[in-house]
C-alpha cells in the first residue's frame, strides 16, 4: 500500500484557551488533489499551518513525506500559499521569482515556467503593487512552484478570482497532480468540490467526511456537495 503523503494523528490545537482542532486523524494520499472544504472559521487554515509546521499544537503528530511537519528536510519539498500574498510589493513579479529561486537554491530560469503555469508571463515586469488581487495570488503561487514541490498546500487560492481565472488555476492544479504532486486545496466554496479527487469536509474543528466526491453524494443521497454537507451537519450524533 502506498504511504500517505500527509498523516495527521490525534491532532489538537488550542488557541486563547479554546480548542480549535479536536483530535483530528487524517491520511492524505499522494499524487491527488484533496479539497479541504468548510465554512470560514472551521479550522482549515489552522490544520494547514500544522501541516507545514508553523502552528503550535497541543498534542498529536503530523508527518509529511514521512518526516515530522516543519522539518528542515521538507523546505524544498513542501510549497505553501497563504491567503495573503507572500511576494514583495516593491519588486516586479520576475524579480520576486528570481529572489525566491535563489532562496530555494534552484536555477532562476525556472521563473519562466512558473510564470507560464499561472498565466502571468505578460506581466512579469510589473511591480506587485500594480497588480490586481487575483494577480498577486497567482504570483504567490508561482513562487511556490519554483522548487517543484512534492506537496503543495493552497489556502483558498481562488478567492476573488473570476470564473475564467479559477478554471485556469484548477487546470494548473490538475497538471501538477498529474505530474505526481500532492495538493491540499482549501475553499469555502462548495462548488469547487467537483474539481477535487477527494474531499475533506470540516465543521468547527472536526472532520465530518473524507472520501471522493461521488462517494459523498452516494452516501448522503444528496445531489450537491453543499446539500451533502448540510446532511452531515444535521445527522444525529454529529457534533456541530
């Protein structure tokens, strides 16, 4: 059996005296796109931060590619794109990518491929401050792609993008997964679920389901993921 790319066991996170992740267990398969869905504030970002090793945890274990989350050996293997753009506003897109390429220790020539992957080749010389919000998000994604990460963690990467750009980014995600990368993509937009190979549905720090979209619909008898989510929330015995 193939080892999971990401393993979470009995993960608990407490912030401000409140438990925000409740004893989570989750294995994420390699080479697939796993959608992490749930309403804002349900713990998606906290779980992602734990996976990349920047979140203090109360208890439990998180491993990525067989190593403890946050290990130095994972720095070039795990890409993380936060909700806030992670590029410098006073530099051009191209200069940002060249800078991050040097940090990763990879050839700066990879910037060209990264720009093409996110559809920003024609804007490479623009300062980041001149870009739209969607373009800044794509510039951040391009910087994460430079090291050709084996695992890519994307926190709501399509927020604020128009439907055409969303479709183009999802095409990029599927290409990356086809090349062997493991993607964990969070969203609070339920209609993006059908673009994923597997889904993790969260509610108030707990995991309600982890399965392929078709299985979720079949198990709940729902016609949409949003209806399936509501069905699970209303199911007796589910903590909400």
